[in-house]
C-alpha cells in the first residue's frame, strides 16, 4: 500500500523503512499480528477510517477501497 509519509512506514529487520507495510501492521521485519485473518484486518482498518477526522464522503470511499488495497499486498496474495 503506498505510504508517502515515512512516519507511517513499518520497518524491516535492519531498521530500513518497509516499502510495503505501515507501522500498524509491520515492525522490525515482522507482522504485529501474524495470525490475523484478512477479514479481521479489513474490520480493523475500516474502524480506524471511521474514527478519523476526514470528511464523511472521503471516509465512505476509503472504506470501500480499503479491502481492494489490502488484497494487493504481498501478505494476502496466494
């Protein structure tokens, strides 16, 4: 998932920024919740979006697109 702000990028084991994952799911080269299901991850992400301060319409769009973005991550590809 594209993350422009480095303060939100997860980190690899060597301390470099991850190009694929954010700080909420990936730190020091490991997933924070390695056994979480895709559906559980979607619910957590959508709940976070709902709690954000962005405008209502923007939240609606992001919540609809979020599952598609997650499916594009290496973690969920099978």
